[in-house]
C-alpha cells in the first residue's frame, strides 16, 4: 500500500509534530473496505496523526492516496447503517431546526446535503418543504436513497458539477473529516451556494475536553478520519475560502441503544455481548438515547451577498 505525505490543508506548511503515532500495520497486503463504513468500530486504528506547527490543524500524515480512499468510499456497503436509521432520523430532525432559523430568505428553498449516504437528512428536509438534494460517493448508499425516490446523485460534489449559485443551503454532516482536500471541498461549496446562502458543517472536535482527557484513547481517532478540526481551525479554513462564520455549537446525536452497546465491542467484547443480550431480552434495542460528550460540533457560515 502506497502512502503519501501532504502539506497542511489550511496554511500549506510542511512543519508538523506527531501527536499520535500510527497504530496500523506498516505493510498491509489486504485492505478491508468496510473500515470506511460509517458504522465501522475500528476505534484507535489510525495512521500517524500530526499537528501543524504554523496554524494548529490536526491531520493524518502520511496516508493513503486520495484516489485510493475515494475508490473505497465508492465501494462501501454499510447495511448496519440501515438498522440504525431511526437514530439518524431523530438526530437530523433536531439538527434541521437551528438551520432553518438561520437559513436565508431567498426566493427558493433548494438544499444540498454533501455526503448524504442513504439520504436520511435529504428525506427529513424534503418533509419540511425543502427542494432537497444529496450527493454521495458510495454507489450502494446512493442507490438506497434513489430507491426511496430521493434526489441523490452518485459521485462526489465536484463530479456532480452543479452550476454556480445553485443552492440556498448546503450541509455536511460528519463528512469534512473524511475528505482528502477539505479546503477544496469548501471552495466548491462556496461556488455553488447563492450569495447569502448558508453552510452547516458538523464534525468532531479534537480540542474538546473529552478528547483531551482521553488522549490516544479518544474513539474518533480512526483510519477513516483524515482531519481533526477544532472550532478555531475550522473557522479559519471557512474564512480563508470567503465564508462569514455565524456561530458554532456543540451538537450530540441520538443512537439506538442496541447500536450504542454494539460500539463497546471494540473495547470490551465480553461486556458488550453481555449488555447486548440484556438489552435485547428487555426489548430495548430500539430505544433512542441522546448522546453528547461535547466532542461533536456544528458550525454555521454564510456566503456574503
């Protein structure tokens, strides 16, 4: 497997310091595409994670080539995600409220969800009256969304080639940390947003108290995550592209109890199996549980008029 070194995506510097050494084998002969599933439990398995000495951005370096990573995302089939759909529905219904309060009073209600997977947020937005679209690299996930009659395009944002000033709102839920070139993606979002349009980006917070307390045991240190933003570094990147940041806020999520228990298997398999049997025997596996450790946040920004 070929790894490549990359400069800082925020400031372009190559001056960095190692935060967490790689925990993956140096020479992998077989690559498992499932490690790029949204529901992957490969916590603690990651390439070398560094911090830029000039601007503070945290990212993996070296890492697999961007084209190889995209190939894997195109092949992803994440059936466990379907089982956990109800938790996503509750999360996205809640996340849509503050977005609607901030959304611009433009002439149309066109919304695009970048990296929409099976289209849950697209569906929720459509229910609320939005002309909702999605774009998703996983061919399987895009097909799942299309089967539900959703306006989801299979491919990347650049491959979709939307005209300039196409959307009033663009959202990126748990996406930007997976991108090989997040700044380039934000530039494309800026291009397709209408003047006055709103961008919402939800991601993990490497500078949160929970992340700092856990250190190398923080579960979001994973192979699939290429960038680890803080509110400071994400705001700097958004502003460098031209966005005006409005606000950011901590936002957790809802998880079904059965799914939440299954996430423990990566740490304590015996305990997880025991809890799983207990939860299922009580019929509580589909109980939605709010989870918020303060290490997830959403930032809202606007394209100037």
